[in-house]
């Protein structure tokens, strides 16, 4: 039986040059056993990875900023597959841009109200800088989301929120989007590898983080599904 969806990659590939919250990448990959060193009949390569939990395309669980919130391993599986809504502000977003309630109103004027239980992706266009870590990090100046907009999205009863930057919050703003979204039991996905194939409405996403007990963040594979 043929799979009824076209799959769209929304995950950045990790390597030693990948942008991170801090100036240094923090991701290393080392070989602890190589093919030529194997004494078994079948050769193996064994690797060891070291990285922050919030590296690359990753998920923030409610417990990331809420002590009593769900951790990554506690998020129900049925919340990790959802209809996808893409709000595209890439034509006007800049390093100090914050998504506004008017942006949501403009989207809903064309596409109707954001449906409940949707995974909402904010497309700022910033992912084009992923291969230039200095520009992508940009001293923590990148497109973000206003607190008022986060509150509006919660009122739409969304499942989760994603963005193609390091965070929906700039540090200077005090992380209100994290407090509002995670505090209401939703999750956040950061560093999305935006695809032009993903439409504004009509697709789905599968958001599968590494299932680590009591993790507040985890790297993940984010995949879009087109009917």
C-alpha cells in the first residue's frame, strides 16, 4: 500500500558548525570504534555525540520554564501529529521584527480562523541563514513573536508553536512567549528548516522529539505531510 502523503523535511542537519544559543556550537561527533579496528567478522563504526538538549531543530516542553509542566517524555503522542498552519511574514520580517496580532488577523482574513489543535509555524525567512551561524545567531537579534500574539494564539487553542529562528523570544524581551505558551501546556519547536513546499493550510506535521525521561528540551525530527 502506498503511503498517502508526500513527506517534507523540516529539520536542519546537525554538524560541528550548526548555530546554537551560545557562540560555540556545542555539538561534537567522535568515532570511538572504527571499521578497521573491529575484531568481529562484521565491521562497525561506533560514534559518540555531545550536544545541548536544545540544539538544532528541537522541542521545548512545558517543563522548560514551568516546574510542574509536562516533560518531553510526558507529552501525549496524539499531540505530536497535528494539522499545520504556516503564517508567512518573510517579506517584512527583520532582526527586530515581532509578529503582531495584526499579522494573525491578516492571515485569518484570507484563511479563516486558525483551527483548534493546529501546529502553527511562523515563517520569518530566517532559516536561510542557518549555514552562516554568526548571522543566524546575530547576537540574539532575530524575528520573534510579541506577547500579545502569543496570548492570541493560545486563545485559538493551538497545539504547539514553531518558528524558523533560535527562539520565538529575544532575550531582551524577557521570554514572555515561552511563559505564555509553555505555561498553558503547549510546546514550542525552534530552528525549523522552512520548506517552500509547505502551504499556508492543508498540511500536517509530525513532531517527534527524542524521548528522554524528564527532559525539558530535546532534539527532534520534524516532518511535514502533504495530501
